[in-house]
C-alpha cells in the first residue's frame, strides 16, 4: 500500500475577509475563536472537551464547508429535518491536500436516526449491508456504517460515534478505524470515549474555556477520570452517593 504524502484535510482557519462578530454565537465560544490553530493529523484527529465547549459546532462547520448536509451521511444526503445551522461554515477556509479523497462520510450521532429514515425512503441500503438501519440496534447500525459504508481512501467525520456503542463495540470500532487508516483514510472524531482516544499517535485537540490546545491521551480528563474511578470505584461510589457530596468535586478527590 502506497503511503499518502499529505492528508486530505490539512488546516482550518477563518477567512481573512469574513465578517466575524466575536460577541455572538458561535464565535463567542473560546475554542471557535481559535479555530485557526487547527492543523489536522494525516490519520486521526480527535476533538475532546466538555459539552458546550464547541466540538460539535466546529465539526458541523467543517462538515458543511466540505459539502456535507448538517444531518450527516454522504454529500448526496441533502435534507434538514429540524434545528438551525451555525454561520461558522460561511467563515471557514479549509486547506486540502491532494489527491482528493475517493470516499467521504459525516456520521453525526444525534441525527443518525434521520439519516437512517432517509436511507429507507430512498431505498439505498446496499452500501449499509443491504438491511434497513432501523431493523438493527443503534450500535449495529453505527457499525454497519464503519464496516460496510466506509470504503477507504476517504475523509470521515465522526461526531460522538460512541453514543450507541458498548465498550466491546467501541473496541471493534477502533479496529475498523485502524483498518480504514491503513487503507489511506483520514478521520476527524469528536468523542468522549477514552477507548477511542487511545488510538496510537493520534492528535488530540482539547476544547475548553481557554480555547484550543493539544494534549496527550494520558493527560485528558477522559483518561484520568476513567482510570481513577476503575481503580478506586468503592471509594468513589461512596463519595458520589453521599447526600452532601458535590459530584463535580469527586473526580478531584485524592
């Protein structure tokens, strides 16, 4: 297998001519204001951070700027069932490598049900293993995308793919992602899963109140909190379940 010299997606920045109001959403989010600092890993780039930190907003902006619909799917899936789209994509400039990817997909956990319904309506199920995604469990349908729909030599955006996956299925997803990386694919993944975050040599970008920063896997809160809980779960449960305990402080207890 020939190695790719460059990733399909190199860099994201705000267009110099964009009219940006940093006091209004989504540019009021600290991480969104620093989006010009995002350089993508040729294999896997992770977005991590608390809910509301801007991960999904930036993922949506990148996806729409690449030509995907806001609900997800391939670039041929063009519908919007509900909700609004942030103006971020209009202000983005994406630097892309060569050659162009042969395959593309945007998996968005929160709207995947709508994509599955769209596939049923159009009758296009061959790429998903030939079965309606609604006849499968949520986890099975997510895996059907990873194992059947994604064909390699592609750019894939995954927004919280672990939402429907058990721990064992997350391990299977990790293996599927690796096989696709080996087949000249590039991933950008927003996740809370320490299992997925363990992918070797990936770039992990932390979204928080200070903006964006690159962190090592072992330095993520996802790794630290999970490791601490599993190693000390009787004590952590005792602390969590006490009536006078502030749950937000438990993870910092010694």
